[in-house]
């Protein structure tokens, strides 16, 4: 099983919601246009819009590395207006872990299932 599932949680800073939502729109447009190996990129928000979660799925670690390169500008902008934590489900490559070292990340290794 080489695909990776990501749950990224953004806690939006006070008075930064409009800016945050604009960055989401830009990121979605880039992913749609440039990332055929991104299998899922769905955004959800809390009732008060203070927290957003994006559920992502990639073919493999290389596809996620391509995503990080593609949305690097947006990721930097996100980090200016929100706090980020990431959960990775699967087995990321050493290269991916190194590339994401600055992002608070927890990795969950597949145990069993369908």
C-alpha cells in the first residue's frame, strides 16, 4: 500500500478568515490544474470557520512531494494566517519526511483493514 492519506488541520488566526479562504481557492485551482496524482483534496470547516481540515490522498510519497512544490507559495501564506498540524496515514518516504520536517506532523502506519 503506497498511497498516503493526509489530514491537515488549520486553526485560523483571528480576523484572517477572508485571507485564509482566498488562499484555499488559489490552492484548489493549482491542484486541479497541475496535480493528476492528487487523488483527493477536500476542505471542511467548523461551524464558526475557526478551524479547517483538508483531507488529501496521494498515489505515493512522490505525488505528495510534487504537491508540496506546487502549492509552496500557498503553504507559506497559510502559515502566516493559521496554525497547522498534519496527520499522515501510510508510509511516507524518508525524502518526504525530510521535506516536511518543519511542519508539525504525526505519522500513522497502516495496521490492518480492507
